[in-house]
C-alpha cells in the first residue's frame, strides 16, 4: 500500500512539473504571438492549451501510456459536451466562423420561389468502369469485378439535406462525380435546374491543394487566380457589383473578407503558402473557394470533416444544418450526421409545423439518408427510413458480430 501511495505521489509531482513547464511555455509563445501578430504561433498556443487539458489523462492508473481502447472503454461525453457548448456560442453570438453559410444563395432569374424547387436530378442513370484497372484506388492485382451503377434515380430539392453512407469502395465517390458531371453516365440523364450554381468540395480537392503547383500560393492568391480564369463570369460580376472594369483592389478586399468568414485571416490568408496550412485550414480554404462570392444553390461535399477537430466539426455541422441551399454529402462521421439531421426548433427536419407559424419562405425538408451498397460489382442505392439512427444501429450490429468472431 505504501509503495502504491509513493508511486502516486511521484507521478503527481511529475505531472505538476509538466503543467508548470507548459504554462510558462504557453505564456512565452502568447507574448511572442501578440508582439509579432503571428497567427501560426496563436495556433501553437491553442494546441498547447488543449494538450495541457489532457495532462493526467496520458497515463493510466499503473503509470503506463494511456491507450483509449484499453483504458477508456464505453461512452464518454465530456469532450463532446464541451464542443457542443463552444459551437452554440460561436454560431449564436460572436464568431465569424462559417458565417458565409448563413447567407442564402442568390435568387435565380425568372424563378419566383426557390423553396422546394428541384435543383439537381438523376434519371435512370447507369455507369460502369470498363475494367477494374479504371476504378480509382483499385489495386493492379485486384480480382474485384468492375464497378457498375445501374438505374439510379434521385431528385434533390432546394433546402434539402441528402446524405450518402456506406462502406469504403461501395461507389459513393463515383456517384458524387456523376452528380458533379465529372463522370458522364453511360445511360440516363443528369440535370441541373437552369441557372442553379453547384459547388463541389471533394476529398482529393483538399489534398491537391497541398500537392500540386498551388501549394506555393497563399489562400488569397488561390482565390484570385481562380477568379481571373473567369473574368466576365456571373460570379465575378456579382462580386464587383455588376462592373467588370473595377480594379482588383476592391475584389481582393472582398476575397479577404470572405476568407475571414471561414477563419482564414491575417497573415494566414496572405503570407502562409497552402503547403504550410493544416488539413483543417485547407478544408476552410476549399469551402471559401466554392462559396465565393455567394453560397451555391447546391453544395456537394465528400468527407468534409476528415481534417477537422471536434469543436470545428460541431460548429460546421450547426452552420450546415441551417444552410438554406441543398446539401449532398458523403460522410462516415455519425456524430456530424446527427448534428446535420437532428431536431431543429424542437422538431425533426422532416416534421411540419402544426401551430401555423411555419416559415413559408424556407420550409424544412426531410433530411434523407441513402446507403450505397455494392454486391458483385453492382452498386445500388437504398434510402434508410430510420435515417442516421438506422445506419448507426446497423454499424453497431456489424461491430458486435465481428467482435464475436
């Protein structure tokens, strides 16, 4: 017993010294960041503070390195609750993060009402890779049959949230590429409502920002370069208030303000190359890219939370849930999907108002969840009547069955 007590005292002393050392380090870096207005150092400070919160949790009761699967089994909501509190504060009060997603997409010409108008549709769409080697990320020696999508029909209305879930390799990204017209179907139609703008952020878009020639550009340069390629496009004219002859200074100011709405500001926006940004910052830059100068009528997102921390996921989910345009996304993040499809104003997204106070300008539409399945190379799409909860229960059953093997 005395040995255990002595061990705990030594461990506590060690933790206290570590806390003191990190506190001094944080104070020093904070001072340097304030003096030099260095956004990068501010990010370091935030990371160090998060690490300080975990001091004492990095070792188990035996003094060994903490292992989540062994030492913290079951459900724990402490970090999650903290993220939810932060998200509520940031989306409701003072933060500019994700502010652009609260701006409604522009009205489409000759259309009196956007609400519930079909923005995008697939009609009996079929597509197949001619050989297994054509399938993205497919191994050369794979014996899997070529992937084929057959007779898929889907309508996406303005204001609707549509989610694709399913196992990796089931064909979700291929389906998203068909929606984005990157892949042309072998049969069937992919139709956009005339005048509707569709914005897309795929997984590889974020990764490419760091790998291709754009890695040496900063966020402001990236957006300005993209804009310069479509000088007289509706987007640029809209950003310049209809005047194509206005100088770049005014446009740069608007682009910087737009980046700031996604938390990319100061030196991070104008001095740090994309190759030096974190994955989460690149996602923010990508979203700023597809939502400039106004959010699109349809937003296509492929695993948008992959590089985001828990608090940012919570804030992003809250903002996206209130997004007035249509959202079609792929995600495996159950918590994020719960935020996106959960109760809003005391009602599910697919429940109607019964007290007569319904907002006719932006009525709530069902949040639909589709599971993409692949069997013998044939991809099928099935709507889950129970939504995210049905998918979660299915995954739990699969995990339980694997655990029994």
